[in-house]
């Protein structure tokens, strides 16, 4: 019986040794050194003279992605707090001011739309919502596998995921 047990153990060990190969199924991560996200800050005022639009030239591939964030502390001197747009600001009881953007491979247009005449904002409201607004434009090369798990609405998550310099 001991002999059969030894043979059985030897057979199991031999089978395990033969079936375990040196094949390595590890995923190899390569760095794509010619395609990387970029960002730039722009500051501008949205008013009737520019049709409440700020345009910034860019140069990206047609399949790339653009994200835009607004510094919600633009005019108060505090540290930057970035909020993704599109975004609706509720001003008073029934007024809504929307920040939005459009882009193509050459330009990003950041604009506001409202359910009221934006020219009728008070000076304090215009200062808070339209004057000297700071936006951060993030240009991201498109890759369905690389960008799949990013929470784009969270600026800090985008900075961390794409290893962007976090400048104030």
C-alpha cells in the first residue's frame, strides 16, 4: 500500500511539474511616449461683445477628447477649485446660467447660455459668473482601453490618472 501511495504521489507531482510551463501570461505595459494629455489655462470675460463666448485654438486629432473645467474661485483669490462643465448655476429663484463648450480639432468654444438676458446681471453677479473667468482645458488623446476607467467629472482624478502637473 505504501508503494502505491508513493507512486501516486510521484505521479501527481510529475503531472503538476509537466503541466506548469514557463509560459508567462503577464500583461506588458508599454509607454506611449508620443501621445500624452495636455492642459492649458485660459482667462477671459464672457459678455455681449463676444456673444458670451471664449474661443481657444487647439491642435488635436479628430478622435481625441477635450475636457473643460471652470475655476469656481476665479475672482476671489482663493486656491483653485475646478468644476467640470457643462454646469448650470442657479441664480436667484428662477434664473439659470449654463456653462458649456463645443470643440473640434482646431478650437474649443466655451460659452454661457441663460433663461434670461445675461446683460441684466448685476455688477456683482457679472463679476462672479462672467468677468475674468478662468478655465482649464484638458486635451486627451483618445484610447478606448487607456481612458476607460477615468472619472472625468472629478478634476483631481483626471490629473492623477493622466499624471498631469497640478498647477494652481
